[in-house]
């Protein structure tokens, strides 16, 4: 998506794509940039060393490299388009933001849902008070991932890689957008994101992986909104992402299938590569002085990071789902581990604002809320 977005903006005369870095010859052969004869480097460091005229760097690298590479780019004085998750530790996010501010640079994060017209419209209506005071936001994603998914690279499904935190589960990878959008919908102004004051969470693994594939959390936000999020990559019945906003005067829906529904207004969803293009375009227009702010500022990703870090701290560890409560099924030429019945449980638990341990499941483990007051670095309680 990054390549396509950059080339479209180049076609529109907004940017010039100068170079790209790709260590894999096989990946480079399939690159849209290589097809356009864009200069290629074997590493990010080589690109930075050779390209003195570059103004913006778009980082779409694996999660374990985000922090180090983003730091190098900002210290070099480059504006940054950083794929989600920007980083996985709150201290790293704050470090990057401090560097960005000192250098007077711009950094946008690739949470492309922030460019969804239906999401933007929903937030406007909420801030206009159509539902009265927003009391709660409920979110869910019931997905399925196979053994091939977890075997596709060295860091998939891992908690760390070579001493670097990865925390590769639904919260920080495939469903990171769910946490970020929840933080956005819980904010009190059209552009603001709410931040959690405390998080209570449970992490589970059904598949034979190091990290979690199923989790749930409930959090108190600084906007006064309670959020409840359920995510799984082991669903018996896959379903797309959905957010429900509960207000004093009714409810609203945002989903990948139906779009935005609030009272008598319905807007269909837009979910394609043009959303990434919109984020990158906005960044370039800010640098040209045409627009004031980027659509997804780095600093606003604090809500997402605190939800994720707080969830790990609250859970303290990952509980394995006993084999008698799982099943193995064929999927896309591979095998997937599922939790029979989890789809319906998540559906009802999310809407009720309950955690899995509150739903009568014998394999779950209750946790305590983790207070985020003064929280400065991950981890503090995790793994202890």
C-alpha cells in the first residue's frame, strides 16, 4: 500500500519517489517501485547514507525495526510516515515524539482508518452531541489465522526478537487499528484521542505460538468513556471489525461491512489503498503549508500504546487455552487453531462490556485493573 500510495502521489506531482530499501532480491523483483526503475538499496542505512536530497521517509518495515529506524530518520532531520504500530513500548513513542518536536519535523502514523470518511463523519456527529454524552465504546474483531501466518517470518507471533520487544498479537498488529479507532471515538473533540487511566485485560493463546491470539480489555478513559475490546485470531466464525458507541440518547455503529450508522444517517465504508494514500497526501500538504495538521499525528498514538501496554501489564502473562477447548481445521492450504464457540461469546461479551472471565468459561483467568497514572515505560509488571 505504501508503494502504490507514493506512486499515485508522484503521478499527481506532489512528490518524487527517489529511492527505496529492500534487502530481499525476491521481494524487490515484485516491487512496484522496482518496476518504475526507482533506485534500490539493500538496507535502510545504505539509503540514508546515499540519499542526501530525501525529505520524507516512509517506513513499512517489520515491527521490531520501527523504533530504531524511525529514530535514525528523525535524527537525520527527515519527516516520517511510519506504519502501524509506530512502536510497541510507550517510552519509545515518547522518545520519538520528543525528537520530532525538537527538530520541528512532521510524523504521521499509518493508522489508515483515520482517513475513513465514515469514521470522520461519525466522530463529527458524536461531538455535535447527537447521542448526548458518550458513555461507552465497544469494539470487536473475530478473525482466524493459520500456521502459515505464524510461520511467515521470524517475528510473527513472538513476544520479542533478539532482545527487542515485538508483542505480535492482535493488539499490536492485525487489529491495532481497532484499539486506535476506539481511542479516537472515545475522544471529546473531532480530532482528539482519549487515553486510558486504567486497563484490565486478559491474554490467551490457542495456537502453538509465543504471544497471544485472543485477548480482551476494559479501560477507563480520561474522557470519562468506558471502552471494552475483544480481539481473536482463533475464531470459529470469522467476522469483520465493528465498533458500537453507546450514548445517553442511543447508539451508533461503525463496521467494515456496513459502514457508519447513527440515527437515520448511513454512510458506506471505504476500505482500500486510497486511505494510506490520503494519509501520505495529507502529510505532504502539511509540509507544503496547504494543510495545518497530519491526519494521524505520532503523539496521538499514545491512546493506542497505553491500551496495549496496559493490557499486557494487567494480564501479567499469557494463559494457554487447554487443548480440549480448541480444534484444528484446514484453512487456505494450511491449518488453523480455533476456539469453538468463541465468536458468539465475544459478540455477547463485547456488547455487555464483559471480559471473558466474566462469561462463565472454565479456561479463563481473571485479572486486576492496571493503573496507568505516571506510567512511563513497558514493562513494569509484565512477565513478573
